[in-house]
């Protein structure tokens, strides 16, 4: 008989208007990593919330180390040795790193809160992960990738036998991913069990023993994971064969649509020049911290710039705020959708129509029928999975949230759209939908500019690759004439001459 750490049998869970889980099974053994796979909305995160006590199941059985349990809170699950790293960062941005790591488990001395003890223990954890983060750093001041590592540190600070990792690498650099995999292998050697959710299927081969696949809230199969089985895994996930991971359309290159000259910012972007023409998609590549997102935010008016000129169809325009950018038909899908792209406590309808109030109002009064029609059009166009327009965005999967961030701009007369890490944390089928959307915009003559940390995606979709390093533009490469090795070469040229 197998000695399981976790046995989930016949788990079902319904929310108003949707059955999120329907008779789902999963097992986990000591010293094993099980990959939990499926499209956005398949029920992966819901299943893990059931296991970790965040929500309660409607039906089914949960056994931990052979004992049946029914957790009524995350605290109870934590007490049973379960730690979870959530997909969406669950940190208090105004607190320090140490305060976040030990939140609800504050370190005391003689019954009094001890900042020194908290910082000392936090430093031990951070050092074990080889992280360049100080316990006294304010979390809100850190890059998204470092915030993700704080989230991981927080989970590992609990001496747990069962660790759930929900998209832990979505905001990490290659070096940080390697460190995480080293930690996972160390935890396996200690007989810890890990449930690992990821849409980066290629990375699973380094750590995963088995995979359990869900689709539309239902259990599909459990199977060993090997690289040669990847096409079979994808078919199980989406219910059909995916033949082209990076659909690309070729268009005639037309006139210049958008250009930036000599743009610099206080946070390290240095004299960047580039342009985009009709019929092309331009990608910004580079390592984490290269300045790509900072450049996009400065162009969009979200951050200040110290110098630089912006041109739209050859005419100089002034952008001092996102309002100015939007007025000129320049839109941005931001890197952090939860923080900068959504009002997560509002409905799907209100998130889509919020930047389009001028299109849904009659005599300055919101016309509910126009509002509903606009929302229905976007939901249909992007295939957003939601039980209704009134569903709160926070209750949707990450992929459907991302579609809403994109969709709210599609009603407007766009001339330039920036996509900053648009496929981070979404499944392979949802990625292809985003790629197809970008291709449609390209065919319409809209300037499409996107930032991505995934080089296969960059080379598979873009027409040109602009490589940044240390805030400077190092190379402007035609995609069909370059490869990953050349892109990485320029991405690490800290002393190379900038492209002017």
C-alpha cells in the first residue's frame, strides 16, 4: 500500500453559476513532485485552495498522511504541515520582508515583539536561497521577481511536509529559477512532497515525477512526465492537438507608426531610440532588470522621464501621464495585471467599461444597455470564461483576468499597444489566443510592442527583437536572421556600445 502524504478523492466545489471542481482526484507521496496541469479555469488553484483550507469542499475526501481531515481555515492546514505559494502575490507591500515572512507567526522575546530576532531568522532563510534581499527591505519597493522570492521564502519558513507552488517561476529570472529548482531538489531529498502548478511545460522535466491533468474542473488523468510525452500532455490539457505554438502572420511592412528618440529616465533607462512600422511586431528582450518595463512605463506616462521625444505617424506628441497616452490612442497591458491593470473587487463588466465611459454614456449618464453590449462584445471576441458580466474579476482565473486587461482597450481606436509580459502565468491555449490577437492588431496596421522574458516566444512571434541590457538598447535584430544565442549575447553586454 502506498504511503501517501496527500489523498484527494472525488473533490467537488461549486460557486454561483459555475461548478469549479467535479469529482477530482490527486495523490502525493513523500519525496515526490507532482505537476498539477490544465488550462486557466481548469480548477487547479481552486483545488489547492481546498487542500490549504482557503475554501471548503462540497463533496469528497481529503486525507493527510492517512488521516481524513476537513480544514476550516488556512491556519488549520498550516498546522497540519501544508504551505502554499499563491499564484497572485499575497504580500503586505507596506511591511518589511521579515515582517511578511513571519506574518501571524511574529518572533518574540520574553513575550515582546523582537525585530532583531525576526530579521535574523529571515536572513537565514534568504541566505539559504542565495537571495540579494535584506530583511529590512520594504516589500513594495522590490521588483516583482524579488517579491515572488519573498513569497517563496515565506512558505519555506514554515517547516512543512507538503508544499504547494502555484506558478512560482512566473516572475523569476533564469538564475532565480535555477535556484528554486535546487531548493526543490533539496526538499525532495528531505522527503517533502511538492504540488507544482506551472504553464511552462518545458521546465517541468527538471523537477516533476508525475503530472495530474484537469480540464474544465474535471479530472482527466495522472501520468509519468517525460519530455517525449509533452504533445500528449498538451492534448489532455486542451482537449485537442496544438500544432503551432507560435502562430505568426507575415504582412507587408508599411510606414512608420511610432517612434521614440533619446528617451532616458531617473530609474536607469539611457537614451533609447526605436521605431515601429505598420505590419510588424517588435519585441523587447533582455534579462530581468534590463529596463524594459521601465521604458514602457515611461513612454506610457506612468513614470517620469528625464529626456526623450515621442512621435506618432511622424508628428511629435507630448505624454506626461497615461491619460495623455490614451488620448493619442496609445494603450498598455501592464506587467502586473493585479496591481496596475485591474480593479479586482469590481465586476467583469465594470473593468471592461471603466476606460470606455465615453462610449457607454448618453448625455453624461451611463447607459446600462450600451455598457452590457460593449462587455458582451469583448467577452465574445476574446472567449473570456465567466458565468456572467457581473462576476467579480478576483474570482476568475489568471488567463481570463489577462484577457480582460487586453479586452478593455479593444473597443477603442488603437494606434499603438504595449504588451508587457502578456502571457505570464497563463496556459498554452490562452497564450495562443493572445498571440492571435496580436497578429490581428498587426494586420490592422496597429503598432504592437511587447516585452517578454521567454525567448522562444520572442523569436516565434516578433518581426524584430530589440535587446536591452542595463537600461540601454544594445541591438536591433531581424527575428528571421537571429537566434537565442545572439539575443543572450547582447542581453549580457553591459559595456557594449548602445544602439543609436
